[in-house]
């Protein structure tokens, strides 16, 4: 990765045109070829950028540009669209390159997979005397997050979300319709479990006969597994 702090002007030409007047900015040229133009504000979002696949070519300014104070010209061209990002550099304040190696990727805590795992270990949060049948129970339209058995022999299908909205309720409704046709699983009830459930989702769930459960992720992390499993 190359980091350059420079006084520069930036012009984007292609499906839209955009101009950044002369100012001191951070230019980030990544190993994938992309170029990002940052100011000292706006959080993580660049002022302008070119995404890969693209190619950066460093050109000498022509006489008019040199007379205007341009010392270097960067032209970044997108390989597919032909869009171009033209950076006219008037002064380079800092220029450094760094080998960051292979990034392992972002590991998130509290994602739906974590909630699902914890809830599978703490099925009592859904109801008393429930037993876990399986996580990711396969169906023809996708896996059900959790499948539980109640003491009466019925089945409970649980859809787990971080933020529960109408789409999640619709998804669970489709699972319930499909599972309910299986005589080995019927009767099947549904539970929509999430850290936060939107009011519209609660209304729709109630209309579909689906129970909503709000999950406290921090509390769930502090409880050790002790739930029995069928297999």
C-alpha cells in the first residue's frame, strides 16, 4: 500500500463528472489497484475513488499544467467502464509504501451465527422443557436456524436475527408452511428471535401466529451450555 499526502486537484470523468479543487489530501493506492482520495474528515468515506479492476499511470504534466504548478499527474483508468480519475499533484508532502501482507479478514462478535450458537445452548430462553433437534435444519428453500421439540411432541422452528424486520418474519413464514406439511414434524410453531425487533415485524409476526423473543447477547455470552441435545 502506498500512502501519499499531497496538495492536489482531482477530476473524475465517466458516467458522472466530479471535481475536487486544490487542497491537501491523503491518496491511498492499494495493492488491488484501487485509489482512494481522503480529506481530514468524513470518517472512513473517501471524497472520491476508483475501484478495481483499474490501472494507475504516472504521467509528466504538459507545459500548461507545469506552468500552473502541477509536478505530477496520476491517471487511474477503470478496465471495464473506461472511467478515469485524474489527480493533478502540486506538492508531495509525504510518500511511503508499506507491505501489509495477507489480511485474515474481519471477525465480528455478535453476528447472527454467534446468536444462533448461543441460543442453541440456551433453548430455555425460547421456552421451558424444549430440546434442540438441530441447528441449520435443512429444507428445500434453505436451512432453518434452530429446530426444537416441545414436550408434547410438536416442533418449534426458530429464525434468529440480529435485527428483526418484516423480511425475517416472511422468511420464517415460508419455513413454517413447508415444515407443517411433514407429518413427522407437525404441528409446527414459529419463534422469531432477535436482539432488536422492529414494531412492524412484531405486528406481522402476531398476525401469522409467530411468537417474538428479544435476545440479550451480553447476558447470553455469560451462560455456559447445559442444554440437552437429541443428536
